[in-house]
C-alpha cells in the first residue's frame, strides 16, 4: 500500500489568514462619574447590555481618617489582568484609623439579596468576576460557584473542569472529588490564554468590543487555518480550542508545537474535522511537541476508488516530528490507511483514540519510524484490512490497545517490521490475531489473543518474533502457526482452542519454551513436514486429543517438558518422523505414554514415563531407540512392541500392571542392560518374535521373569533373572538360545520347558527355591502355591473331567483326585483347574475350592492402542 507521499513533494501553500478585526483600545483612565446614558451613547450599538455600566458608577465614600487611602481604592489600583483570580494585598492600618464602609457599600456587601448579586455577577466576565470575589467573603462565595462555573461552560463548552497541568497533558476531573476548593477557577487559569475556533466566532466577538472588553488574552477565529496563522499574536501561546462544528477541507499542516483541543466526552463527536481531497492532518518537521486531542478526524473523499487517495490519510506523521494525538475519533473511507507514521524520527504518541470502521488499514507504521513512537489505550476495530501494519523497520511501542472485529488480521508485521506490543487485547478478527511475515521480528508480551476466526498467531515466510507471557485461547484454528522457515520464540498460555495449541509445519522452526498448553481440541503441539523446532520446559496437559504429535517426517528436540492427563497418547511419533525426546515427564495419560507407529523413529531417552491407562511406550511398525528411561505404573505394561524393531537399552521398567516388556507378532527388538523388576505380571513376554535379550537384570516380578511362547526364537545372553517366581518359561512350540545367563533365587524354579520345546543352553542355574518340586514331593495340589495368578508348568490333562480344552491337572491331583480317569501327559503353563474348583468334582487335596473363574495366562493380553490420526 502506497500510503506515504514523498517528502520532497510540494505542499499546497497555506491559505492566507483573514486579518482579525482590530480590538478597540482600552481606556486606562476610566471616568467613574460619567452617567450611565453617556456610557451607553459612547459605547455604540449593543452597549446597553454592557456589564461595565454598573462598575463605572461612582459611589459616595466616607473615611474617618482622611490621611489614609481607602482600602477598596488601594486594592483596585493594584489589580491587573496579569494577577487574574488573586486577591491583592491590603495595606495594614492601625486600630485608631480605619476605613468605614459607606452605607451603599455596606448595603452591597451585606444586605443586597443573593439573587440580585448573582444577577449582577452574571453580566461580568471572568477577570471582573474574580476582582469582585476579592471584595468580601460573601462575594467570593457567590462569584466562584455557580457563576464562574456557568461562565466556564460558556467559554470552553466543557461540562467538567479540564485540567492542563503541563504541556501535552489534558484530563477532566469530577469537581466533587477534586482536592482543591475551586477546580473551575483553576482550570480557567490553566486554559485562559488561547484561541477559540468556531464558524461565526470572529464576527460575533469583534463586533461587540464593549461586551468582551478585557479578554486581551483570548482570540477568536472562524477556521482552524486562521487560528494556525495567528501565531504572530503577542499573547498567543499556541493553545487552540476547536468548538463544536464541522470543519471541511481545511489545509491543516502543522509545523510548530501548537496545542489543538476539541471537546471531551461525547461532545468530541460534535467537533468534526474532515477532508475530501487531501490528508486531514499533516504533521511536519517542527511539530515535535504538538498536541491534538478530543475531536473527530475524518478523511472522506468523494471518489473513494481514486488511486491518488492511497497517499492520503486522516493523520499523516512524517519525519522528525513527535506530536501527541489524544482522545480522537479517527475514520477513513478511502483506500489509504487511516493513520500513517512514516520516516526516520517519526515518533508520535497516539493514545486513547478510536480508529475504527476504516476501509483500509487502521494504523500504518513504516520506513524506520522510531522506537520512541508510543501507541497506548486505543480502540482499533472493524477495519477492512489489518488493525495495525508495521513494515520496513518500523519499531513502535504499542501498549494496552483493544484490537478487535477486524475484517482482516488484527496486527500484521512484515518486511522487517518490528515493534514492542504489550498488554493488548486482540480478538475476533477474521484472520489471525497477529501475523508475522518476511523477516519481521516483533516482541509481544502479556497480550490476550483470542476468539480469532482462524488462528491466534501466524508466523510464516521466515518470520521471527518473541511471544512471551501472552494468553492465547479460544481460536478456531491453532493458537500458534509456524511455517516456511520461520523461527519465533513462543512462551505463553495456549488453551481451549478449537483445534491444536502450536502447529509447526512446512520446514518451520522456533523455540517453543515455557508454555502452558491445555484444553485444546487437537494435539497440544503438532510437528510435521520436515519441521525442526526446539520444544522444552512446557506443560502440555488435559487436552481433548494427544499431547505432542510428530508426523510426516517431523523432527525437533523435545526436552524437559511435562506432558500429562491428555485424552490420547502423550507423544505420537509416526510416518518417517525422527524427533529426539529427552528428559521429559510423560504421565497420567488416558492412553499410551509414547506411541511410535507407522514407521516412526527417533530417540526416546532419559524420560520419566508413568501412570498411563495403557502401556508406557508402544511401538507398532517402527524402529526407535529407547534408552535410559524410567517406565512405570502402566496399566497395560511397560513397553509393547508389535511388528517392529527397535533398540531398548539401559531403561528401568518397574511396577507395571502387566509385563514389563511385551514382544508380539514378528517383532525383533534388541533389549540390553535394562532393569525390569517388581512388575505385577511377568518381566518379559515374547510371542511370535524376539531377537536378542542381553545383559538385562530381571527380578521380583509376579510371574515368569521371561516367558517365551508361540513360535518365538530369541537369544538370551548374559542376563540375570532372580528373586521371581519362575525364571524362564518356554512353551507353545517356541525355542530359544540361552547362553551365560545367571538364574537364581526364584521361588518356583529356574527353567520350565513345555512339551515339544527344544532349547540350546549353557547357563548357571543355582540356589532356586524349587517350590514346584517340593510341593510335588509332599503330595500337595500345585494350586496351593500358585493360586490363579501364577502359572507353574503342569503335566496332565484329564479327558474324563474335561469341560474345556484347557483343563490342566497337576500330577498329584492326577494321582489322588483323578485316579482311573482318561488322562494325557503334557507340560504346559497353567494353574491346576482341579485345585481351583473349576471342575464338577472338588479337589481332595486343596481343601475348600476357590471358585475363581477362567483366569488363564493368555486371557488378558495387552491392549493395542488404536489412536486416531488427525492431520
């Protein structure tokens, strides 16, 4: 958008100000004894209403001591316009010689009714009113309130006192709450020297010189151009009051430190300055301390589609100027931005303004506009393009702005735009709340970015930026989007989005650090298509989907995060992705902790993974490296491996409800140097797979240390299997190579082989308790020592008592309870159904039957997670 005209383009010359009518000279020798009819005759038309008729009448005076001057006379002689509003000092007199009030004076001061005094005071102007207030306490009370208040409202059109304590600072106060006794008077003093602009003002005031005699420090103009040209007046200090009205097509080029103020509050909408041909206000070099406030500024061209209007604006602030724009309503209906700040040294202060309903950008900052430019507490809404554009090394400070309901993006920084954005409320914009593009690098802190119709923050095409301590929530798309080689820093609260939290794709990068990401409808963080961010020190929790989702060749370093209480997997890795997950705490999920599937790779190291409803880690069709993790508290086992490879090394896997490691369905991982202990089921269970188990410590598990079943052929080398129930069980036509393992101190025994099993072994099997052999030798039912939670090898089936295909009977029950029955010898890993009480005839060796049902070793396999995929 070509929104700034070149600085060397010639301006239209300022229209010459109309000469102000000459004020009549004030007669410094007032004739107090002139009759009233003569005063009216000398004053000309309109003088019959002059308040000075009363003041000029002489009153008889009587003095006790003629050698001393009258106090009233002396006080009057010392009063000047320069001491406006201050009581003159009275001379001190002795008690023997004092002025006594004349009867007329006493009557005026003490007995004249308040209503009459107020009526008289209502004809006085401000300086004479203040002189009257110096006469006595009663006059002071009557003159200051409400007469001065009414006069103040007539002069300034303000319904409350406007304070002006210093240059560039105006604010209204509530008089009842003000600490000083008379705020109307104080405001009058602060605002007294100024020019007043309103159509017809000059003709009215300068055609009634007697009525307004004494206002030497006030000037009256019909147009703003005339007021700007009145700087040569001797008492003019640059303060211009613009009264209610519509001022159209004036050429307002400000190149001096003037102050121009309209009417505050809702009355500001009645002070309208509009241009249809050129920029409404242009601030040029020399306007460093100019002030414009409390008015409506509009640019409303007749031909809104004209190309040359792209360079026209409501406010145009050019090089080396720093005006203050305060409490203005700014509207533009053309194709140029409403406010344009451009050029080196352009650093205005724009505060408390309303920039809305414009047909282009609201606020446009470009071309090295300096860091000192401050934009605070503005309302920017419903603009056709972005609420704010920052471009070409523009570097503003933008605080506490309300940017909302835009028909495009809320804030757009691009082409090396910068800026510091703090505590802004950005919401309900049609596109992203904040967009960063093309090497832009803003800093955005403590803002609220929410309810965007697309995303919250969109960083693309090599954008950068720091987004720290913001609240990003309830956006229709992802809270933060990062793509196309962009590299921002993100550290915010990102929550309750209608899609994901942070979405990094298309070679995106970035530092995602210190975020609190929760309650989002899709993954808390999603990394895809060759993106490689650093994700660390985040909390990712309570999502309606998964925690972190890495897919389609996603990469990245994911470390020291806490990922918990998500509905699906804590971390997914899939489709050729290779992230590094390091030192994370992944816990309390409603499914799997970490899920590698469909050719997911990567490294999972030094993590704490615990207390998941499914397994801690599941590997399906993938080949990751899993090392030095602690994996515990899984309700469906520690690590599950399906149709996969992988290296599982140096992990500690304990206190899982099912096997520490499940290996199933043609899986061939390598397990080295793991500690697998204190499981509530077996240590390692291998079904139709297995490759190498080497140098693992497997101990204190409730079932077999290693169960090998169903056509599995692993190699077990140099493992230590101890302090469990059964050390190694091999069944269902499996085979194994057992080399150099140490098997000791197991309750049931060291090695149990089912019928048809052949193994190659060279191991040390020593000091096991051999509880199975001892129970057989004592004639006990083996259910006495195994119950239904442990499965020592049994020798027989009873075909006579068989009710299912799996009624296994221990050797002593065959001899005692099933003597003479049709039995078959076979070794298998089941508990004794006779002792368990599942047969029609009670066991005579086990005592009271434990009517415990069909708990079989294969009846509770691990649950494979079918986690939904979302692109």
